[in-house]
C-alpha cells in the first residue's frame, strides 16, 4: 500500500467518510497536543505527551484503516485492535499521571493497564477468532471493563482524586464519565458485529461507524480533559 496514495471513495460511503474524518481529527489533535507541551512545566508535560501519543497512534492506524475499507469494503478489525491495544492502556496511564500529585502508585497504573489488555484481548477473540462464542468472550471483556469502572469511580483512584481535590478531582470525574459513557459505545459496536442473542437489538447497526465515533470522542476528549487540567493548574500556580 502506498502511504501517499489517495484512496477512491464512493460519494455515498458514509462509513468511509467517518474513517477519513477520524483520521484527520486525530492528526489535528496530535499536532495540537505536541505543540502545546512547551507551555507547561515538567509536571504536566508527560501527561500532554501521552495525550498526543494516543491520538497520533490512532491517526496512523486510521490512515491505513480508511484505505483498507475503501479497497476491501470490510471492517479493518485487525488494525483496529492493534490501535486499541496500544492506545487504551495509554488512556489508563493518564489516570495515574494526573493522580501522581496525590501519591498514586505505579501498582494502580499496572492494574488498569492489565485490565484494559484483558478487555481488549478477549474482545478480539470474540469478534475475530471465536465468533460462535462471541457472547462468552464479550462477557469476560465486559467484566474487565466494569472492574476498571469500579476502580476509578469507587476504588483507590477515586480516593486519590478526592485527596488531591480542586482541578485534579474535577478532571478525574470527567475522565470517569468518558470511561463510563464513552467507552460504553464499544460494547454496542461489538454486539452489532458479532452473532448472539443481542442481534435483534443491535444487528442493524454499523459497527465501524460506532467504533469511529467512539474513538474520536474518547481519545481526543481524554486529551482535552488533561490539557484543561494542565491549563488550570498552571493558572493556579501563577496566581
């Protein structure tokens, strides 16, 4: 595949449209985050860097996924899961980075990373490798997701955020809502693309459109929350 080639897309290909828009949105977000790093002190630069890496990795994968879609007119599931297995753990790292000011330990970070990998690997197994047992692998993936939700809403992460207070607590709550609501988009896409008892409810939906919208909202949104936290913290220091 020629990286500089321009893929031909049908005018009514709304799925391909979301791939192209998603690719450009991720690229633009990456440039914004990387260029804004120098505006903050060292305490927040790593967080902004991770935000940029999340959208940059996604942008590269979306570049290939959009061409794959146009060329084959089928879901680029492999590329998508490679993207997720890199970016979702990084999104979990963001929780640790913003909570370091309250004494967060690396064990919290590694716990969230492990759960996110379990969530993604079992999701891939159900969506690609063992589609006849998609409901089972989806259940395991969902359990890992709910443990993450519990940890950040009620567990150690929540206590650390409350101890930090102020802008950190506000940012933590916003990221928690992204995980609870934004990440909930992905199980819908999973059920739309796999066989099971839920086909009658989600079977008519296009999983790629759901996934593309979810990626744009969650990955860019995560970064903007962290960016806003860095801005507010810098303003408080100046005052």
